[in-house]
C-alpha cells in the first residue's frame, strides 16, 4: 500500500472513531450549550478527515488526478478547515465565558462567519478564473495556497487561546482554571501535530491522529464536569458546593445569598416545564453576569428546583443584591419570544464565618430573609 493510500485509510478510520463519539454525545441527557457546540466541533473534524482522505486519493491517483479533481480537493480542504477552526473558536469562547447572553453568542457567531464566506467566495472565483495561479506545473499547490489555507484557521485558533490564558490570570476566574486549560490545550497540540506533518512528512497523517486524541481528551474532561455541573443551567450543583465549602478559609468574611424564582410552580403548571426551564436559564444567566460584574471569587450554584445559592466574599451584601437585580432586569429586557408571564425573584442573605459546620445555619437564615421578602412582595 502506498503512503497516501495509508494516509486516506487513517483519515477514514479516525473519522469513524469520531462518528462513534458524536453518537454518544448526542445521547447525553444534557441540554448544556457547550455540549452542542462540542458536537459541532466533532462533526467538522469528521468532515475534514473525509475531505483530507479525498485529497490523498486524488494525489495517489486512485481518483484521476487532473485540474478539476485537484482544485476540488484543495478547495474543499481550505473551506472546511476554516469552518472547523471557527467551530473551535466558538466552543472555546463560549465555554470559557459562561456569562455570555444569547444575543452576544449570536452576534459572535455571525461576525466569525463573515471571513469564512469571503474566503470561500474569493477562492472559488479565483480557482475557476485563474486556476494556474494556485498550482505548479505538476498540479501541486504552490506556497501561496498553503499560506491562505492556514491563515484564517491560525487566527481562529490563536485568538481564543490567548484569551483563555489571560482570563486564567484573573483571581475571580481561578475556580475555572481546569476549564480554561482544557479548552486552551487544543491549540498547542494541534499546532505541534500540524507542524510535524508539514516539516516531517506531508504524507503522514500526524494532524489527523493528533486532533482525534485531543478531541477524546476534551470529551473525557467534559464528561467529568457533568458530575459537578447542573445539566440545565450549566451552573455548579450541590456536589460541587460540598467541594467548595471544604476549600474556604475562616479568615474571610462571607455572605450566603439565596435567590428564589417567584411563582415558579405556577409558571410550570400554566405554561409547561419547557417554559419553566427557560425561566431558570434566564435567571441563571443574570446571576452569571452579576458574578462577573462583582469581580470577586464568588461561588454560584443551583441549590434546588428554583433556588440558586451564591457565596460572596464581601462586607457589603446589599451591593451584591443590587447587582443581581440589575442584571436580571437587563436579561429581561433582551428576552425573546412571547412574554406570557413575568419573571421575578426574591433574595435573602446571611453572614457566614467560613466554617463548614455553620454553613447550614447561614442558609437557613438567608432562606428566612428571602421568604419574608417573598411574602411582603
């Protein structure tokens, strides 16, 4: 078997491995956005591997090597690899910025698609109008093609990496260190794999092997996060709260803040559980935004059905409450679709001395304050 024949077989084999992985992702009982984005990233890796296998078969002569087949294979690779790294950018950015709103996510995706469309159109026009501009006499792509091939993917992959590493340096983001490092790990690994293939042997599928291993690594880490993450809101769950409490210092001043969605049962009973879930997601988005604005090492989790809990290292709990209320108003102002019901919350807070043994008392006191506010509303 020729080198390129082996190359094509490896690409197809890796694509089949990722197809099995994609099937398992689709079966996960979680509506978390990052799993949806990750499944798209896996999908575009599969498409690229098949496209790369096509390139190998054309260059090996299994598929007739002529001007049309060479241009088609190279055009396919150029466009698909840009879409692949666009998917990587979106996954990395949204996974490391849980406070992003739905409108911000849509705006980001729209802006990132524009360069891909421009590249695809310009390449198509130039491939049709002046094909020899991109090819040598032996129908091999010239150096300019490889510059164009890698420029946009390089921008897409380096930008979120630098952003992830810069966020790690901020104290309030240290609790998400593992997430940032997992997301950022894709870049150096893929660059090393691509460099080895380009400079060691272009006909050896190092990039294909490397990307498959990285995708499996990221998937295993996402799976481990499910143990400590609420599947609906992507917030921490009660398991992670227990871990957090064991790590706190008694030298700090904390406040436990309880947030409860008003009339949640009525929303569920009247408009259905899907609308109830939408209300919880909206409130969780507001709380994430409040945590970012407060700029402290806060802990946020979904405590119960319609209850959320924050642990805030502060001496001014009233300020934190006002930020939560303001962020909720902002989320409601951008709420999309028919608005059949109002979303309101009741908030209570109580001091906590950092001792695990006294945490439940603080929760009870915050709960009592919250229900006093709920009854007076």
